[in-house]
C-alpha cells in the first residue's frame, strides 16, 4: 500500500504561547509542494474545535479529529495508542511531532509500535532531489550535523524544537477537509490515570518568540551573569545561555539555547563569550542580526555573526551597559 501525506501532531496545550505546531505546519506545506502531497494535522482531545480552525488557518489541508472525553487531559499512554492506530490505518508518509517535553516522549513510543524510526530534535527538515525526506540533527555533542534519510521504513517520524521555523500568516479564508475518526476505546486504557494537570507559569517570557536576546557563554564569569541580565533589561531582551552555564547552575535549563535547548530567531542576538559549537549555532541561524563577543579571534562563532568583537566579554558588556545608561 502507498503512503501519502505529511502529518503534524497538533500539540494544542498552551496554544497561544506555544507555536511549534504552527511552525511545523508551515514547513510541512513547503515540503508537501515538492512531493505533491497534502498536509494533515492530528487533533486529539475533547472540545478542540477551536484548534481545528486555527490549524486550518495556518496551513493544514486535512484535519484528523479524534474526540473523546477521556482524551481531554494529555496522557502519554492514551495518546500513544490513539496516534499509533490512526497512523497505521491512514498510512502517512511523514509524521512531524513538536519537540515539546510531551512530543519527545510521544514520538519514539509511536515509532516503536509501528516498527519505524524517529529522529529527535531536528534542526532542519527538507525533501531532496529524489523526493526523500531529509532530517538534519546535531550529533557528537553538537560537533557535527548528521543528515538522516529514511528510504524504507514508514512513516518517517521526526521531532523539531520550537523556533526552528516561522509560522504562516493567519489565513481567514483557508479551508480544510475534516475527518472525524472513531478509535477503539481499548486504545485509551493505561496503567496511570491523569486526575488533573496544570501548567507551571514561566518566570519570564519565552526565548523562542523574543525580539531581542542576550546569550551568555562559558567566557562570562560568575559575576558577569548579573551584568548580562542588566544588559538584557536595558534593551528589553530575554536572557539565554550555552550548556556550560547550565551545568555550572549559573542559569536554569529553560534559558538554554542549543540543540538540546531552544532555538531563537530574534531581530537582535548578542552572544557574549560563546565559542560557537555546532550544537549552539544550529539554534541561532534564523536570527536577523548576530553580535558576537569573544577574546579568541579564531572562535567559530565569528563565522556565524554579522558583527564580531574580539575582546573580553565581561569587559565589553560592562562598557556597553555604561554607554546605554548615558
């Protein structure tokens, strides 16, 4: 049997702040044009008509809707069972899953049940000249980027982190085919029952949607973190960091920019004291203007910036703050 369609799993939790499903729909439409197929989105839950309309307005051409009261709360076991049966029945060629905490758990479980593979935390997706799905992912702690091609196992499954792609503009005139799916309730059973859930509010805004970001690297001293935050406050920016600062407990994991953290696409990105490993630079490629500061004139980050400053990051940040205050 033929496989057809590029599907996106609709992660509609905290929809109006978390835009990764819309970003994947935009990329799916671009890829679908190359292989002349349709873009579908899978919506699982209860009382989710609003999200069906939103996904239609952002590029979905077919909505696969699975509604049941027992699916109102996100549940890994139930959603795995439902999504697996739906994919097995409808046979899409590609399944894209948002790289949220839930999506990163869901994708490999679905892949294992279907006997296929799943590429995690992809930094780019494409269709090559032969029509094969190419997934690009950082490997060896971010020192290299691997191109993964699936030629035999279907569907091909990939997770992509927020911020890698831009969503399409809202199209109020867009239409999509709605397919209501009845799934055997046996797929809903699981050992753990979710009684209730709530989202922990973030202490500050999201990195992915920030217009301006100041990112601290390993070249920033412990005392320099305070100055990085001060600079960010002066220019209404979000504060980010590279992995070494997370490992030193200088900044929390939700501030991490990189392959295992978040991707950013701000108008202005100031990178202070980061060497520019592939794992990091892959997550900042969509930035409009990158200003990099590093004392090593041969640092890899200078190959990815628009403005490069060779110097001590702590000193440059301190002087920049002084000028801004004047």
